[in-house]
C-alpha cells in the first residue's frame, strides 16, 4: 500500500533567515573567545603604599623606632647616670670658694695672735689652745663647705639626669607615633590612588567584555526575532551581559543561545512529517 507523505515547510524567507543565523552561529563559535582581555586584574600598590611599607619595615623608623631613645635613657639611669650632667666648672667653683675660705680663716688666726700680743700672752699656752680650737673648727667648717658644694653639684646633675631620662622615655613613645602617622598618611594616600587605578582596570575590563560579547548579544537578539517571525508569537530577549555576569554565567548563557538556535533551525529544516 502506498504511503503518502505531506511535508509542511516554513516560508522561504524564514528558511533563509534560519540558514543565515546558523551560518553566523557556526562562524562565531568556531574560534575560542579570548577571555584574557576581560580577566579580573588587581591594581598594584601605589608608590605611596610602597613607601609606607618601606618605612614601616625599616629598622629605626617603623620597626624599633623607640630603640635609640630607650638606649639613651638607660645611659641616664643607674649609679653613674648623673656624671654626664656634672658641671665642668664645678671644681673651679669649689677651688675658688675654698681659697676664699682659707683667706678668711688666716685672718681669724691673725686676730688671735693680735689679741694675745695685746694681753702679753703671745706665744703662751693660752694662745696655743685658742689657735688649736680655732683651727679644728675652721677645718670642720671647710670640710662641710666642700661637701656641701659637692652635694649641690651632684643633686643638680642627678635632677638633670632624671629630667633627661624622662625626655628620652617620652621620645621613645612620641617618635614611633610620628612615624606611624606618616606611614598612615602614605597608606591612605596610596590606597586612594590604588582605588582609582583599580577602577580604571575594572572599566577597561568591562569595556573589553562588552566588546567581546557584542556579537553574541547581537546574534541572540537576532535569534529571538527569527523565532518570533517563525512562530507568529512576539518574542522576548534577555540580555546576556547586563548585569555583569561571572565568566561561568556568561559561558552558560552562550551555550543556551547556541542550543536554542540549533534546535529551532533543525526543526524547521526537517519540517513536520505526517503519514
């Protein structure tokens, strides 16, 4: 028994559109997409950031900036710490003071002799006792005067050493803070420049991505139009590149477009078979 086969074909202009669409898809997907042009990039450190890192890691600036001041403070402490602050003229002052004292003491002895002479006891035992008593008291006063001058010099030098010790401690805290402020300023300024450079890289990457996917976008839009014409129903096109997708999402979108194009094209070439 003979079998009659009826084949319903789309209009010729629809077949032409689908054929052209298939040829474009084949040509477009024949070459791999150069994804390196829109691969993510990270902006390098700005020079200010590099300077901040160098300062922060340089001995005596960021690291151990306090060290020389602590060392110097140690030199001003302990039993010998006062010596650096002793007046170089102290011994001259002591010598001049004692010399004047000796002059005054000699005048006192002369007074004893004068009084002994007037009383007729010059060279007598009474004069000798008076001289001995006077000399003992004078020597004691001289020693007290000398020790007082030495103690005064020591006390002043010790106070200056304590003051210098405190100053070095303050510097040990302040200097690292000042270095830290400079480092922070450099980091902040560098971060702003790095952000600007990163924004430029991102903008270039986005422009390259849009340029690379423009043929796929156009082809997808064309597929929607051809399918709408062939089915007689209005089509809706979903953009592949807005919002910015990940590379994986983009790859899946391209595969979906390609599969839809090939499926629709095959259906209309084969037609509808009836027995």
